[in-house]
C-alpha cells in the first residue's frame, strides 16, 4: 500500500479558521453531553446516593474491566424534545471479563427510571446492535416501568423489547439482568425473559402489579417483599438465579456470570500502526461552509493504520474516493465523498467496489460529504437515475458490516447511496460539522417558491413577492435547524455526535464489536439496470 501524502497546511489561516469553528461546536457538544450525565439533576442524584445506591454510570464503571473503554451510544437521545437529554437510560458497548457486551442501564434519577418514547427507541437500538453483532446484552435494571403520561406512544411498540429478548436468547446471544431496584409491570419481563438474573437483597422489587394495584384488582393485601422482593424470588418463585447482598455484590456476580459464558473472540488480524499524521489535525479539515469542498484523503490519512491507502479507480469518478486500508488492524474498504456531488461515474464505481468488498468479506467505511446525485437534462439523459439506483442496490444488498461517519453534508439520495440510517449500517456517527436533510435549506425554499409562483400564474393571480421572501426565510431557518447534528442525534438518526479526534478510536471499537458475529453469507444483488 502507498501512504497518503498530506497537503494540509496546518499553519494557514484557512485551517486555523476551520479549527476554531470546530472547537466552538465541540464546546456546544460538551455542554449537551453534560446534561445527559447530570441525569435528573443534583437534587435527585443526592437523594439516590443518600439511599446508598449507585448511579447508572457508576454501575457501568464497576461492571467493566478496569481501564477498559466504554463506547456510549445515543447520549443525545431526546435532545430538542420535552424529555431530558439522554432519555433516562445509558447504553453502550464495554468489555466485561474480556467479553464485549452491550449494556443498558436505567437512570433512576430521572422520573424513577421510567421509560418515555425516546427511552424505548434508544433501548431498541441497543438491542438491535446486540443481536446484529452477537454481543451479550446486560440490563442494569431500576425502573418504574412506562411513563404513564406517554403510554399511547410506548405500550404497543414497547412489546418489541420482550420479543427481542427472546430472539436474542434463541440466537444464542446471552442476556443478563442485574436488578437493583424496581422492575415493575412490563419491566418485570426484563428479568423474566433474561437468561441470567441477579437481584439485590432488600432492594430489588419485581412484580407485575404493586400492592396498590393488587388491592384494587383482587382485594388482596400484600407487601412489597412478599409480592416481589428479591429474597422471595430467590427462595420461592425461582425468578432470581443469584441473590446479591448489595449493589457491589450484584456487579461482582454479574461479572462472574459473563466470565462463565465461555465466549472467546478470534484474535485480531494484524498489528496496529498509528497514522503518520496527528488526529488533532482532523479539527481543521471540514469547512464551516459545507459548499466548500475538501479532500477526504486528508481525513483517511488520519484514520487508517500507517496512513496507508490503496486507492481504486483514482482517475475515474473522482468525486468519490474508494480504496483499501486497515484500521486498528482490521481490513476495511473506504468510500469517501470528495467534492459532494455524485455523478453516474461515481455511482458505477461505488457499485463495483461494494461488490468487490463482498467477495472478500471486507467491512466498508462510508465517509459522507455529499449533496446528492447530479441533476439536469444532460445527466438525466446520461442515466443518473439508473446509475444511482445501481449504487443504492449495491448498498442495500451488501452483506458485510457497514460503518458510516457523516463528516459534512448528507443530502438527498446521496444519504441513501452512502449508507445513511435507513440502510442499517452497523454503526453511524456524526461530526459536529454534519448536516443532513432532503436538500439544502436554500434549495428547498427555492423549490417551494417556484411551485408557489407557478400556481399563482396558473390561477391568473399576481404573486406576492413580500410573502415569498418571508416564506423563504422561514423555511430556510426551519430546514437549517432540522438538519443540524444535535437535532438528528436527538431522534436517534445516528449513534452519537463525536469529536473528530475520537473517530479512529470509535471506529476501532466498532470494528472489534462487529467481529463477534459470524462471517456474512454471500448474497446476491437486485437487478442492475444497465
């Protein structure tokens, strides 16, 4: 492989301006992450600690192997909604007894850990990751069940949690529940449907209906302990496999359960060599104005091992860079948008490259910065629809793991062809510079203006230019706000907004996680229109 030669001028004014803009965005990101970490706020955190209980992230830290990383997922879930940032649950991937696991931890400082619609979406996303990558699922449970004020949005889709727990088990993916407090109503089925269950003595309460509801429904008087206490479940019902003395003991037992799963991953494929260029320099590559192009090879040079990249078809379809590399010792194929627009040549080039990756079983990394497929009479006549469809066909039916990073623009069908969320990449992360929508704000407002003007002319009316200007301004502001990374991440259209400097580490953790699943079966593709 040839090493990429960087042409980035890190001393130049342009680079410094881009770096400053990115650092400002990272400051905003840190402030939003702090809201998620704060949970229900200082009052409820202190009350939780006074009760002798650990916080969700404290439980995770004690569960994980010492000094091992934790890849938190969807930390901005529910951003921009009426619910707290983080959605009252912490999810992520961490190593326990040498085994990579997906961890879901209720945050009881937020409304007692009750689930709202965004809690549900975030939880289901974590379970999808566990199943697709065959990673053991560990639930750290302390939740009052559904937030009843939002039951209409939770009840019916929430049944998928229980279905997915049984499907994980049926697929041979271990499920473990450590119950630290309440696990009531529908939440009782989380330990009920897990392979291994640990309950904390005098703390865990697992029942379909608490004493008040039992009294109303049957007239029976019952206390918490006899109805669903940990000791009762350990001695009488048999729901608890292990009775823990306290939270620390429950986490110790959980670690031992995972140690006995007899799960061993195949060793890595090769040695790991750091890039030749400093990851710090990633801060100054993406322009604040995404209409200004940048060379994605500068990004690739700071992500892949030894900055070595074997480019494929470098002279054909130059708006899309394709080639082979390794990242933390894992072979990968890279597709990276160079100038934003995708032409017919780029689409055909991508389709061929994706087929080659599937033949060799090589995971694919998509680095997005695209305004979409080219439009216009010349390009329509040249077959841009069928060529774009060819690329989307290849992405849709590719069986190898896909990882996606949205660096800059991600507009229109280019989002689809470059493996956006709708195409189920194993993991998708965004940089703070990312923007994604059906089209750019100015373009969308312009289309609405043209349609409105044509409609007025068809009715024989004079077009209101003042109203048109106000409409354009309003639409542009709305689309701009809805295309920003915090908005999109809040709706779980990615797995998190990350610092560009962390990209190599995040991708390395994700590639390692995908290694737990069996090699993908070779599949065919849909009909390519030629």
